[in-house]
C-alpha cells in the first residue's frame, strides 16, 4: 500500500473516532452527564432488537444521525463489503463474524470497557468523574472482534500504530510500542498519555 493511501486511511479513521467522541459528548449532555453503558462485546440479534437493551453502539448513533448498528447490512454477511461510514476503519479488512444463527457482528472500533469498572464493579459513570479526560481512552481501533475491550485489544493497522479517541474528544495515533509490550505480548498500562483504568 502506498504511503499516501495509508495516511489517508489513518486520517479517515481518526475522523471517524472524533465523530464517536462527539456523539458521546452529546449523549452526556442529554443524560445528566452520564456516559452510555458499555453493552456486551458480541451482542446477539435478539439483544440488538430489544428496545430496552443498552450499549454504546445503540445510543451513540442516534446522537449524530448515523444508521443504527442493527440495520447495517454488512454485519450480517462477510461477503457484503462495508460502506464508508464511521462504523468502518478503511484500513481494516476484517469482515462480519457469524458464529451462530443469532449472532451477526462487525466492530472495527472498540469501547474502553475498564474505565467504568469491571465485573460486579462495572457501572455507568458521569463524564465529570473521568480524572484525566485528555489522556483517558474512550474508543480505539479494535484488534479483535468485540465492541468492548481493554489495553490488550488494540490493533496496529496504521503504519504500525493504532488510533484512539479520548474523553475530551480529541483523536490521535500512537505507535505500537507506545501501547504494546512485544516481550510480554500485553498492552501497556504505564503510558501517562494512554490511561485505561480510573
């Protein structure tokens, strides 16, 4: 791939993430400063069609008039080429995963699901509770299939790096070595510019 094409794809991906960041701010403004619930990593069709089900991929699209995730055709069939929407990173060749009759998913972006606690401590939080909004990861280039993940879930599709959007709404590319330890094969949690946990 030419450098110019790779640069353009990374730029489009960063713009996509900025749009999701804007959607999160709009959601918080409409919901007493609360951020969306995470949702499950691999939602079923039943969950996606349930009006009482919540997740970032349910609430955020409505904030910026983006097609609902449940309605996009490319999540249903890996043979369907995704459109050029903010759901899709142009550098990501991954296509729909259909492990069962009730599961059809394709997520290129992943929500940081550890900022609001994990396990029994997982809870909806207010944006004002995020201590370091300029450094705390909100969404990022997903290296796996689920819609939620942690520091070990980031891809390196952009010139050996990944894109992130932060709680304050700005987006930035980081080099792979800034968020991944190749010797331990684990995501880094000691970079002060990439905060994952509260």
